[in-house]
C-alpha cells in the first residue's frame, strides 16, 4: 500500500466501491421509509428503515469527512491515511465542503 491514496489505485477502487454500496443502501432504506410513511400509522418496520438510512449515511459521511485526530482511548494508527483520504475522495467525486 502506498503512503497516499492518490498513488494507490487499489485503495481508490476499494473506497469508491464502499461509497457506492453504502450510498445505494442508504437510498434503498430511504425509499422504503418513504413508502412506509405513506401509511397511517407507520409500521414498526419504518423505524428499521430509518435506522438503516442513518447508519449508511453516517458511513458515507465518515468516509468523506474522516476523523482527523485520534479518539481519547484510540491510537493514531491510520490517522495520516484518513486525513488524506477524505479530501482526495471529495475532490475526485466533486463533493463540496459545504455539503458536509
């Protein structure tokens, strides 16, 4: 593995595949949630869709805007890579910083 994602085509494919998958799952959960929301009262399964939507949306967000420092109990392993990954992916996907 290279020291920077822009020099590592394998890492680029992995992250872009993960982003595409998580985005598809978030959209599928949102679509199901919208369908459930059209019934009154909404069934309990609507909450599962809501939680799935938030979960996958969070994964996309953490990939594009990763933590830039370690947590109090965490290590700094991978910190440098994450700090470079987010801006690189946002740039190639043309995601504006204001969309955060």
